[in-house]
């Protein structure tokens, strides 16, 4: 992965819209954990088989809190301690980033709604034309606790001037948006397939497959349970995700570890994948586990992407390495202040395929 701060952004997520989401009121809150009414395995079964990365935030959490606006993106005091709420915010925002498309046009309609589960699936990461985030195919899915009492037709009527067109995909009415971000033209597709589900996708084919599977189409599940990465995830944690590197993308994806040094990767021809977990109730430590066929990692864990460049910013994270098993190394990162959180996300988002060129 590229280490140069000129190449990868700091606290900026998919479509570069963390600021929009936070300003619109998405905020991490410490609600009591309870079982979701939606089965996680069912939602995973909606994702296309070649999905490479997923990020997950378990709820319930509120999309309209005014009690915890994020200041991280604009705060110039890198030594300011972050609150537990602020630390949770970027992990909670991560799978919902595409909801900020078109300046967060969708978000006011979700006022006072609570999310029970949020998931983003992504694949086929590509270099931007110039600056900006790496384009990708994927979607953000939000499952709500209560009925939304909304529809694409109602949304279209209220925002007719901002919508490129309305079309049918897999029998569903879809609102289509377009927005130029830096030198790339991004297209977003909004679907509300039932009273408690909202989907925003960056690719028509990806959305079409998700909707078909949601309606009952059978197929190979994305990231099946027999992948080795699942051994190192506790899905009961509030925030987690994984990336299983796709070898078919070696010549197209600059964040792929295969094929030598690229603009946004850490080369490793034997790379398998990575997982991350963050449980706010257990403190300020984020854990990322890296899997490779290279069994010599025990002797040089700081030579992997887990090292985050080995510079002074990485040293401030007090990274602790632990060999879990041959070829599997865990990195633990302590995030106490604005600077640490910012630098961590500099590198972390690139690990997942969402690097931004600046």
C-alpha cells in the first residue's frame, strides 16, 4: 500500500463523503446491543459472488443524533484526545458512505430512523483518472429497525431536478444520480426494495445481482464461510469487515497485493486477505489480521501492510504484532487522539481498496 500522504487521504471514505454524513447527523451512539431482526447470513447472501471487501456496522444506531458531530476531518489539533463516540463514528459511517452521494441528498429523509445493520460490499477497485477515490463496484445496504414510510417514487417526486433518470432494475424502481468527483464521473443507484431496506449502489450490474438475490435468486455466496478469514472475526462485535484478495484483478486494481509494486499496495504474491475488528466496549484498540501463504511473517511482521509504513505516525499508534498461526499475523493499533485516528484511516482505507489519490 502506498505510504505517501500525497497519495492516500486521511479520514475520507468511499466517495470521499465522511464530512457530508457527519454533518447530516450520522453519529455513533452507545445503544445496548441486541439481536438484529435480520439474519446476517441472509444479507451476505445478497452480495455477488465476486465481492472482494465487506464492511459491517451493527446497530441499532440513530441517523439523526445531534449529540456527537464529528470534528475529526476539520480538527487541526492532532493531539486533541478523541472521545469514545468520535472514535466509533468513522467505523459506523464506513459501510454507509455511499448514502452521502449528491451532497447527502438522501439523508434528510432518514431523519429519526434507526439502523439495525449496515453493510457495504465492494469489488473491482480501479485507479482514478487523476485525483480522488479509486472507483469501485459495490453498494451500501442499510436495514432499519422500523418502517421507513418512504419509496423511490416519493423520493423522485421531491428531488426531480437532482435525479438523472428513473429506471427499472430487477423489477424495482431505481433513482439514478450522477456526480463528478475530481476527474471521474460517478453514478449512484438508489433502491428501496422493502419498507425497512435502503440500498445505494455505484454500479448497475452489482445492484441488479443484489436485488435478484434479495428476491430469492440462488447463487454462490460472497465470501463463503469456508474462507480462512472467517476464523479471525467475531461477528458479534459492533464493527468488523474483511477483504479476500481477488487474483483476477491483478492487472486492473492498484491496491491488489499481486503483480509487484503499484501506486496503492503492499506487494505480496502469497497474500490471502485481511480482517479488522473494533469493539468500542473493549477500549481504543483496533485489530487487523493479515493472512498470507508466506509462513516467514513471524520473523518480519513489520514488513507487511500491518506496519503502516514504519514512520513516526505509525510509531505513534503503538502497533503490537502477534503471530496467530503460520502466515497469520495480527496488528493492534491504539487510537487516542485526532492525529492517530487520521493517520490510521489514511492507510486502513487503502487496505480495503478505498484509497484516495490527492
